[in-house]
C-alpha cells in the first residue's frame, strides 16, 4: 500500500477543477478560497480515500490518512488561533460530504464537531453567551447522533418538543439557555440509550467517526437510490469527498444570520439575487424549513451593508463561474462568509431564460448557452397548467416552489407514495409537513409534492424543482396528520385516496381534479431554439396525421411532416364503415365503390395538411394498417349472428302465429296485437342482416392472421389491393394540384411502407407514374413530388443499394426495424420480458425507446452508405419513435441523416438535441 498518497488537501492547495478527486463542493471551496472569497479555513479529504475505505473489507481508513488529517487540523489551529479540543479557546469544525455530482440533500452534514462538556464551557466563556453554547451543543449531539451513530431523529424530536412545550416556546429562539442545557442533557441520554455507549467526547475520535460516516453514506440506500434514479454512473461520480471546515456561526445574535441564495431566480430565471435568510440561526434551520425564513429583499432593510456585500459576492461568483450559482452564506457578527457554491439547479424555464440572458450579457457564448440545457429537460416547458377557463376555488395557498400543475390522490408518506404510485401505477401527490432526504423515493413515485411548512429553498422545493415536478411548499393553512392519513384545511379535510390538484406555478391547492392545458413557449425558448437551428445539421420534422397535429408541430418549430400515417386518418366513426367495406369487398367493383367514397375525404385530408405545412414538405405514407385493427372482432360477430338467428326464428314464429289466429277463436284485440308484432320485425330484413354478417365473419376469418404485425400490411396490401394505393396516390396528387392552383406551395412526398424488394417499389411507382400523368393532363401542369420508401425491415437495409435506384428518399421506421432486428414483438416485449432484461443488465436500454446503435444503428449505417453509393443526393431521415430521443438523434447526426421526425411536442427537444449533436461531434477527419 502506498502510504505517501496525498488524501488531504487544504483549501489553498486543492485543484479547484478536479471535482472527481475533491467532489464538487470541495473543489469549489478550494477555488473560492483561491480567488479570494471569504471562505472559512478548511480542507478536503479526497474521493480516492473514500473508495479505498469502502473497498477495504474491514472498513479501515487508508494508511496515512489520519496523520494527514491531524496535520491539517494543526494548520487550521494556526490559521484560526484556536485549538481543537482546547477548553480555553476551542476550534469547532463542520464535516460535510460532497461528490463530483451535486446530489442535494443526499449526504449528511455534521456541525459544531469538537464540542464536549469542557470545550462547551470554553465556547460559553469566549462568547459570553451560554444560550449560544448550549444551542450549538444540542445541534451537534443530534446531528452527530443521527448521522454518525444512527440514532433516529424522532428520539431527539420527541425530547425537544417536550422541552418546547414545557417552556411554552413556539420557536427554537424562544428557548432559554437553561432550556437548551436541559435539551443537551436529554440528548446525551438519548444517544447513550440508543447506542449503549456514552457520547464520544474526544474531538479527534469524533472527527474520525464523522469521516467514516460520510464515507459510509456513499453506499447508503438514499445515495444509491439517487444515483440509480438519475443514472449517475461511477464515471460521473465515484465516492464522496469529506470537507472539514472551520465553523462560523450565524446564531451569535442579531448581527448574525445564515442563508441560501441563487445568483438568479431558479424558478423564473430572473436576473436578481434570490434567496432566504434567518437572523440568529444556523444553516440547517433554513433548509429544513423549521422556521420560515425571510426573503433576501429584507436584508437590504435589516443589514444594508451586508446586502451590498452579498451583491458583490454574487457578481464575483457569476463572473468567475459563468454559471448561475446556488450558494450558502453565513454572517457571523457582521462578517460575511461564503460556505459553499455550486451550479444552481433550476427548472427549465429558468435555464432557458438564463441561457439567453447570460449570452446577451456576454458571460457565455451561444454554444455554451445551448449546451448547458439538457434537451430532455425541455419537457418541463411542456408541462400542463390549469385550464384558465375553469373557475375553481382553491382551498389553500402555499409558496409556488416548482411550476406545473398536477392532480392525483393524496398520500401522506413516502412509502405509501411508492406503493401506490410505483407499485399500483396510480397518480399520487405526496403531502407532508416537510420533507427530508429519506423521503426521496416518495418524490420519484409522485406527480407532485405539497408541504405545509418550509420556504422555497426547503428540501421539498429544491428536490422537486430539480426533478421538474410541481411543488407547493409551506402551505401553512393545511395541517397534516400523518397517523390519521388526513389533512385538515380550514373547515374541510382530505384523506389518503382523495384527489387533489396542486399548481406549483401559483402555489394554490385544490380539492378534486382540475383540467389542465398545454403550456406556451416562452420568448426565450424561441430565441434559444432559433440558435439551435443555426447550429444543427439535422432538420426536425414532425409525425402528424391531422391538421391540428400539424399546426401544433409547426408552433413547436417543425419544418415539415416526416410521417403522416394515413391509416390514422380512417379512425373516424363516419369513415370506419367505408374502410371496412373497402377491406371486405368481394369484387374489385365493390371495393372501388367504397374507394370512390373515400377519395374526396382523403383528398381533403391531404389538402389540409399541405396548406397547414406550406411551404414545408409533407410526407404521406401509403396505407399501412395491421388489418385486424380495422375489422370487427370475430367473437363479437359470432355473438351478433347468433342473436340475429334467434331473432329470425322468433319473427318466423310470429308469422306462423298470426296465420293460426283463426284457429284460436281469439278476440279481436289479441288478433291486432299479434298482427302488430308480426309487422315489428320483418324476417326478410333479418335474413339480409344475417347474410351481411355471415359474409363479414367469413372475411374476418379469411383475413385472420396469427401475427398481424408481420402479416398483410404495408406495401403487401398495396400489392394485393392496388386500387387502395391508387386511390391514395390520386388523392395526394390531386390535392397537391389543387393547392398549387390556388397558389399554395406544396412539396408532397409519397412514401411506401414495409418494402422488402425493389420490385414492390417499382410496382407502386408504376401506379404513381400513370396517375401522375393523368392528373398532370387534367390540371395542365405536372405536380412536383418525391417518391421514397420506409426502411423498416432488415432486407430493405441489405438491399438499400437497389432500393435507392427507385427511391428519392429513405425514411427509417425504427419501430419496426427494431422489432425486426431483435425479433422482439413491439406489441408485447415492453410489458413482458423487457423490464427484466433492463433490470438485470441483459440489455442496457429499452430498444423501443433508445435506438440500439450497436445493432439497429449498424444496419441503418449500412443502408445509408449503400443507398448513397448509388444515389449520392439520397435524402435520408428517421420517423420511428427514436426520432425524438436525444441520444438517438446524436446517432442520426453521426450516421449522416438529413432529418429526424418525431411527435409534435417532442420537436423542441429534438431541435435542441440536433444542435447538441452538431456541437459535440468531433470535426470529421478527411475521409
Ligand atoms: C416505424 O415502424 O418506425 C414507423 C414509423 O411506422 P409505424 O410505427 O407506423 O409502424
Ligand atoms: Mg412501421
């Protein structure tokens, strides 16, 4: 073992850029110290030490580590003029974790380490403030007890509540020194009862236990869950560092305070210092939401001089880091210290606004402005908001802590949220008095979070914002009773299972479900996406089947339709019977009759799409229905038939009865009744209905397929029923000719699905050419269009060179291509075996979500290369679901595609992802 390894770095010496070794917090403390900010002296123990410790079966600290820690403690003693464990002038430190990735609230902090009964007296003498001393000591005992010794919080909370009650104290600051001394005594006993040992008094022993506790927390459930949820791999963060920092006190009287701040507003992005502070308090009071803090605007009134210093600190942080900072500060008797800074976690609205504004202020470039926003996070800007047309009375008002609106059933603890949300797939809203890090699994399972206490920087608010989930915090009008699983709001109440709605944008809480609407784009998002379009090579088109879809897609910035699924246009109550007629027709004439009725409808469909999208291209895919989707169910038909047959028999029976009335000497009125019954059902009509249904059943049976997804669909249908494709081609070309006639610029693209052979493509091209000639003659002008093919079967990839002879474009249908490549049914895999495959690592991702670059991608690359070898200007795109997935888009960029096409609401995500792909791709070496 190498005993000379340097594990411990003073803030003056650590490399502020080496977040992997020193953790984000530690590296920043080093950097802040080195750029001259007022940081309390301290040092960092590296993540490498953590990993060695966790690797060691007996969990012993690496050799040499403790000696290095002692050496640094001596240096701290020199810098502060205090002694660690010195009863006359004690040095106290905080011990904090911090890994390379910021994980808010995931790790534990211990404050005031170094206190024992002797040093406590030193603190009291030095400050002449017994109340302060006991307050510091009781905080230390609780934090150390909980974090390092595993004593549950509740044991302390119970004692503390009893003391507060006896003292009639509403808030902690109302407690006297005597109350706090008694608190310390009770807390020491709590620890001894829980652990069977007296509370450790030797400061160096305390420090060693604390360091190990921080290291251990890296492999604790909370941290492991968090990393899993956010896909934090060892590559991104491996082990936690430990930061040992000289304590400074925000609770040394009314000229002291503590606070947390963002250099810009993390909910809106507004360029204004944003945060909260508490006078005469310590850090965790703000974060835990135990006392309601004041907004920083108040500091200008209460401590104007410090408010100016804080503004200065803000400017220094932003100009140095060129990123919005989330920082903690303490004012100790009029002196401002910066305790921590990290890149601010903001919701996406704020990320987008700050990106645009920081670029305009010259802090960052356009490229940086784009790259600091994860494409997927734009989903947050597509969050629903409450329908403004619905008038609903809110029952409570809290702080708008994280925007967006959601409805769900109320649950009152994280485990229930997990059980009902994740386990049973219900939409739940986690309702708590306040949340703590151990509630994290409840966040993951919930639609939104509601708390009755705490500020906008409370745990609930920060974590929900990071996750992009709506949150209302500090709704003090709600009183939460976890044991009874109910919350009282004024005269009313709601229980577990009752539906509530919260609006994280306004802070309002409603009973029942309130309808929501789609959000608008902010002007900043428009600007940012405009920059994205300038940088990207891939164009972003949309999959849209209706004019409404197309309009929405355009609003989102789509520059065309990459896929209009024509079969979706037939899912209409009025059209479906005509489509069924077309399918079950016994003769070409009968089929033509149905098609003649469909032609004008389709022509109008295409006309509308062309008009909405003009002047951008509209790619229309010829019919590709798994045929069973359009046919009546065989069992339903059988049941209907047997009912009709029974009816026919009854009708015949009534006719016989009517004829027999003369034999019965029946009264006149009875004769009339029987006669009326005879007229009610005409047996010949019933016979006719039976004949139709029988024909339908026969057809349904004839067309039955065991695996319709691999059956009679796509171009196969076009081969067996050419009149269907002919009708569609005519509708496309006529609609285009009509548009052109009325001055609408159109670029129709005709796309053939499920193609395996060039002969199929040629056959369809024949129909297209002959109809085109007809339409051109009729309108006196040829219609410009492109003809291409979907690539969604393996053979199409393998025969790409030959398909390229006929096709002007390729469009990868990666939904089917994934199905075909894996031989996984796209209908069944995702809820049968794929979850197990993903959980057990047999497959890293769900290939129907994330393009399988290694398999499907390889086929795509071959097809692109072979296709372009024959036709260098072959236009290539993707229109499977992967077209809206950022990592898949990155692959499409590399593979040389021209466009991606995805559902309308994903278009902004795809636009940003396309820019990321272009910016991140290394310059291509000369081929
Ligand atoms: C595809 O297969 O990827 C595709 C876009 O077509 P569909 O999903 O309609 O089969
Ligand atoms: Mg397909």
